[in-house]
């Protein structure tokens, strides 16, 4: 099957499509897009489960590292006031991880925008296709109603006027039959009339889901950005309570990052399977949902010289019938008007109806050609399989960077805030901050006095 003009599966589609897939029993699953089959569903769910496994392993490693650092640290010699070795490296590694997380946030915003643009192209293509199909139905309905009105009024009036001339009555009845033939043939051109599947409804559903998906990712990105910024602020200010709160928030964002990674990976794999060969699946699904014949669907989805226009015969018969009506009306106007002046008004009205019908017919010929709908199909595929898939890959990269950066930060933050110097207890008693050397010097010179626990009173 030929691909729509301007669409070719990208290298990312081929690469992701070649990745192996397996069900819950680890049996190989074909990479053809088949979302209705249980084995294929299990293969995508297994990708999500692998992300959950990655989350569990990262949490176990973080917990094991922190337990080792806290419980297996060698005891410090009494009276030692020097900071433990490696404290600066711990802080700088945490800062570097948070900066990497901030870079990943920028990638995430770009990927979210690209995904939204791709889905917007899909929605726009569906809306344009719905406009084309609605215009076809409207033109057919309007033309059939005009012809029916002409048969009921003008042609009936002419038959009554030409009662004395049998040949004129025969010509009028011939025009009636031709008008009825045109109406009958045109009714078969509204192929989408009564079809339960509405492109407009599909576009609205896609836009509704995309709006909430976009908003959810924006909130996730902003949440991680706030966590990174406030964590850096807590490290700069050496604020223990702020760093502890941000540690808990980092754990929450870590869980969300792994969850989004699983969803993105499964969606990207499924989308690559669809985009590698979309025609077969779209044809079968559309035929199942609409009940239309395969000749019509093949004509619009493939649009090549090997597939003929299924409406060509109706269009040819309608064109011939319109030409016959036109010639018969010209003959009646030439022969009957001199003898029956009252017939001129009806003939002029018929000429106007015929001109409108011919104009609508030419519009129908253009709209029924496969170019317009096939172009919409190609635009939808490019938006979904190029921009949206590229955006998903950037979001996948964001989730990976986010998970790695937050895991590193969770390992470093408890050690970093443990190295923060304690507050000077004398500041709360004397109301002023004393430098540490001066404080110790006064302690050595003054005799011990009775005072409140933890506070020293200045001697009189």
C-alpha cells in the first residue's frame, strides 16, 4: 500500500519498531500494531512494568546507600571538630545532579510542546476532513431539493401549459425524467451520510485528552523545577528544614518520573508499530466503524492510479443528464415561448436551477476526488508519527534525566544537610552572635558559674 504524500516512516519509527516485544510469559510477540489482541496489550504493559521495576530498584539502592552511610560510618575521635572528609564532594555532586535535572526540565518542556503540536495537526486534519464530508452532504442535499422543487413546480406547470402540444409535453416529461435521474444519482454521492463515525467527535475527544495530558506534564515539570530550585536554595542557605522538605518532595517526583517514563515508553513503542504501516489498520478500523465499502475507503486512503474512483459512473450519468436537460430547455425556449409566452417565467426559473445544479455538481466533482481527504490523512499521520513521536522521545529523555538526577540528589541530600554547622547556642541567650574563638577564650578565663543549662552568664 502506498503511503500518503509527504509521509515516510522516520528512522526512529524503524528503530523502535525493531525492538523485541514479549508478553507476561516472556514469549515473543510480533511488532505489528494490534491493540485488540491480548498478547500485544501484555507486551506494552510489560514495558510499563519494567519502569515500575526500575523505580523499585532505585528506591532499594537509595535506601541501601543511605543505611550504609548512616550505620556503617566509622566513629569520630572524641574532641574532633573537623568535618568528615568528602563533605564538599557530596554537596557539589548534589548540586550537579540538580542542574542536570534542570536541563532535563527544559528538554521536557520542548518535548511536551512538540507532542502537543503533533496532536494539534491530527485534530486539524480531522476537522478539515469533517468539513469536506459535511460540504459534500450539504451540496447533495441542496441540489436534490432544488431538482425536486423544480420537478414539482416549474416542470408540472409547463406540462399544463403545453397540453395542446404533445411534442412539447413529451420534451417536458423528458426533462423531468432527466432531473429525477440526476437527483437519484446525486443521492448516492453522499457516502458519509448516516455514518456513526464523526471526524468532528474524534477531533474533540483527541483535543480533550491532549489538553489534560499537556496540563499534567506542565504541572509535573513545574513541580520538579520548584523542587530543584528550592533544594539549591536550601543548600545555599544551609537550611535543614528546607532541605528535608525538598528531600521528601524529591522522592514524590522520583515516583512520578518513573511512572511517566513507563507510559511514555509504552506509548512510543505502540505508536512506532502503528506508524510503520498505518494503512492496513486504519482501513480495517474505518470499515468496521462506518460499514463503508472497501472500494471507497481504498480510493481515499490510498489515492493512486491503481484504484479507480468508485463514484465515476454516477458522476458521468449525472453529467450526461444535466447536458440533456440543458439542451431540452433550450429547445423548449426556442420553440414554445413564441406560442406560449406564459411559459417563459417557468423556463427562466428552470435555467437558474440548472445553473446552480451545474455549479454544485462541479464542486462535488472536486470534493469527491481523493486529493483533499488523502491530504488530510497524510497531515494526520505526519503530525502523529513525526512531531508527536519526536515529542514523546524528548519526554522519555526528560524522565530518564529526572529519575537519575533525583536519585543522585536523594543519596546526597541527607549527607549534605548532616554537614550543616549547628546554630550557635549563645546567640539565643545573649542576643548577639559571638565568634567561636572569642567564646572559647572567655570560657577559659572566667570561673564556672551556675546558670541555665546550655547558657553562660557574663560575670559582673
